[in-house]
């Protein structure tokens, strides 16, 4: 369950129950009480009490199995999903019902909602105060007379898109209908026929956009596009495709509107679903005029110098150029369109800390990016980190030598050597020396680029300027392996002048 949906579960105990169930289910091995306690940062007694309460709440055919009296597994029958189990603990959260009702055009005041949900008004106010806080990052507010989500239409659509699209394991969520699937298939074929374009879009992502836009338009909530943005989009080749697309769309779903505003809006949302490729998309997407191209190249030159990386090839540069064009175009409508989920940002920052930190600094200092309306610098840095990792991982990689010197008992050493191979890149030469004292001479003779140890680094190794030495915990943690991956990546991209 993602952060947004988990925070909609008001009762802390229910939220913790959901986290326990999800953590046990997603683990590939039985979890101990200690592990659950560490993960959730609560006492062992609390975990034991929670598991007992969870077991008493589960259907008869769903079991948390106790193994060796201290470890737990979640066993689900074939016809029960994790979403079904989580639903047991979200039923008492009123916010899912309220958000879904507003989405479908049902608007009630506090008194009527209290009657509808068999809740006291004080409890309802407490729930709605949580929703009010969750809407702030989306630039939205909560009206109470009646209860409604208010703000710019483009931001409301973005909120609902995120709410439904990222609702993995959240129960009772709206999904695209079969009619939307069929329409989308026809639309893709029409696009290929009319434009002869080699463009790939994210299939399911676009389905959810169609679903949300359909619902909002059917309720009379149409986009009011600023004239300058509308005029700008009308100069783009992709706009003319959507000018045709809108006729099919309005006819298929019997929608009352087919305006230039919605056409321009669809042409911008299209950027959100494009898959970045090493192709020049000017002719089919954004036309010949791209005034920011020089600024982008200057920013990239400065950034890759800071990253100690070479400038990408011309083909790879197209991916960056396309990305910045999409950011620029989407941000003119609403900067939210270039943001990531909390989970994506957290994962990338932990996995690639050094690359992210460099991109964050160069992006924060960039005069070019400061010109873009309401830019979310951290999200830009995360996306550039992902692009950099994907583009450079297989390209121009020098073969480097990494030496692992681990200390421990036999079975443990064998296990660590297997892990080390799994975490190392394919182009690496990997060596293991568990039975000798590592000296500068050994490193020099073996032409080692990276040395990884799980014990105190010998003093003389600190004076090896051309060798990267990293000391892990005795039992290397996930964070340790993440650092090792980053060191390998950085070392592999040291180009000879």
C-alpha cells in the first residue's frame, strides 16, 4: 500500500496492521517478531498483540502461520488477494468512501455525511482534517459546504489520477472499463495510421488518464486552458492528432464537450505517457522550434562535468532533450505533472545517493531550470538520476577489477561471495581473497580498482589514491551493497583522456 492510501487510514492500529500484513506477505521468508519490531519501530509486545488481533480479524481461510514459535508467514488461498485482506482493515476509514463519492459527483454536507456513514460529526471532522492535509501537496483545498475537493481542474485531475493509478493493494478502487480498453486499442492503431510515427506510450498509464478525464468531463468539469498555453500547443504536430482523436473520444463516450481546451490538455497529458527513446521526436511531437535546446545542452555539460562523466552520445542526448521538453511543456499547465511518487523518490535516493546528490546540486543552481514554472527540483534530480543510470550502465563501461576481502566462518564466506557476484556488474572482474593480509603491493600487482572489506581497513591502504576502499558492516547491509553498486558504476565510467 503506497503512502498516500496508507495515510487515509486514520486509525493508527489499523494502519500498523496493514503494514504488518504487507511486510509478512512480501517477505520471501518467515519473519521473526524482532524483525517486525525493528521494521515498524514498535515494541515486541505490540507486534505480538497486533498479530493476535489480525488473526482474529481474518477470514477462516486466511492464516498467519507461526513457525518455530517466533516466525510468521501469511498464507492466502488462490481466490484471495492481499488487497482483499487489506480491505478488512480499511473498512473503518471513511475517507475512501468520501473521495470515491466526490469523484462520482456525490456532494453532501457534514451532517448528511455523518448520517450516511453512521459517524459522529466530531469523528468526521477528524477524518476530513487528514484529507485536507493530504491535498496540500496537490495544490488543492477541501470545502465543507458541501464536502468537495476544490482547486484548479488540472490539479484535481492529477490528484485523482494518482489516487487510482497508484492504488496497488488498496481495496475498492476504480479501474478503467472494458470500453476504455477497447477505445484505447483503436486509438493506438489510428495514431500509427495517421502519423506513421514510431512512438511508444505507457499503455496502462494512459488508460487511467482517459478514465479520470472521462469522469470529470461527464460531470461538467472541463479544462479552462490559458490562451498562451493553448496557442503554444496548437503549433505542435501532436496537437493535430488529438484534434482528430477528440472527435472519436466524444462520440465513443457520449461526452458533451469537444473543445480546443481539452484537445490541448490531451496533447500535454500525452507527454506524461511517452516512453523516452533515442529518437528525434521533433517532427511528430514538438515541432522544429525548441528554444530551450541550448540551455539544456549547457546545463547537461556542467552536470556531467560535476558527475565526472563524459557527455552522452548524440542519440543519448535526445533522451535528455525530450525529457526536458516534456518537463517544460507539462509545467506550463501544472508543475505537478513532472513529479514522482514518494516511493520512487525514496527508492532512487537510497539506491544511487551520490549521483542523485550531484544532480540535485546542479539542478538547484541552474538558471535554466529556475525559469520553469514551479519546478520540483528533487523530482527532476531523481528522474535525471534514473536516466543517467539507464543510459550509462551498458554504454562505454570500462572493465574494472573489484576485490572482496571478507572475514568470517566458512559458510558465511561462501554466502557473501555469492551475494557479491549478484551485486556486481557483468563487465567487472571479481576476485576474493579471504586468506591473506591485503597490502598495497597485492592491490598494485592485481590491478585492483575497488577493494571491499568487512573488517577494519589496514592503515597502509588509506594511502592508495588510485584505489577505492570501502568497509562494510561485518554482515553487509542493503545500504552497503547499494554503496558497492554505486562505486562500481562510478569506477566503470572513468574514461581515459
